C-alpha cells in the first residue's frame, strides 16, 4: 500500500518556489540518468503506479527528516 504524505505547502514565497521546483515538474524516472539511482524494486513499483515512466515528486529537505520519521 502506498504511503501518502499531505503537506500544506503553498503559503509563502519560499514554499511556492519549492513547489515549482518539485511537484510542479514532471520527472522522467525510467529513461534518464535517474533510472540507475533506483533499485529494481523501486523502479518496478514506480512503473506500476506511473506506466508512462514519469511522475511528480515532492523534494523534502534534510531538516524535515525527523518530522517525517515520526
């Protein structure tokens, strides 16, 4: 089952800029330099959810790791 994180993220200029840099951009994960960075299992799962080979990704920053691991 996929894990979905809902993050309110459109309230200030920095958040809007980060939105444009991440979720507002479609990323090709299957046919680019990104493909080898994924494990076979990750590629297979992503391909199952996104058969076209591209998806939108939220780019969390390191300072948010502790919050998300809770």
